[in-house]
C-alpha cells in the first residue's frame, strides 16, 4: 500500500543505502516523545530502565555521513568519503544529558 504522506528511505531500508531522504526530513528535529508511552509501560512492567536509556537519556543524530572504507559488514557503502551532515543543534534535546552520534566514521571527516 502506498500512502502520499509516507516516504521510505535511508540506509535502514535498503541494502545499497537507497535514495537519500529529502533535506527537510534529514534535518528535521527528531520527535523524542514517540516512544514515551511504550517505555513507561515497559518500566512499569519491571523491565530495567537501562534497557531504554537511549530513548530516555540521549539526543540521537548524525554530525557527518559517509565513510571511504566500504567494509563488507556495513550497510552504508554509497559514499566515498565522510561529509558534514548537520549541526548538533539540529537534534540535541537540552533535557537529555547525553548525545549519541550515529556517524559512520566521523574520524574520516576532513573538515
């Protein structure tokens, strides 16, 4: 089923990395509240809080994208180098104490 308001893309869906998502999607502040009810239910059901710390304690995003290595196990092979992706301010939630960068290889970014 195709829906006009749904866009599927990014490395999580296609082995070759697929098409890049539109800029307005890639650079949109994540909705960190999406999983609040689910996480709350799990913790109330005596699941350990640490299991859900990435939802509760971390701002998550990419400062760079890409890598030149083309490792066999990695899904992201469509880049030949690391490129600047976004400023941290695009995804940081000041209420969360930590930041998790999902960059492929930020050490390869030459600036």
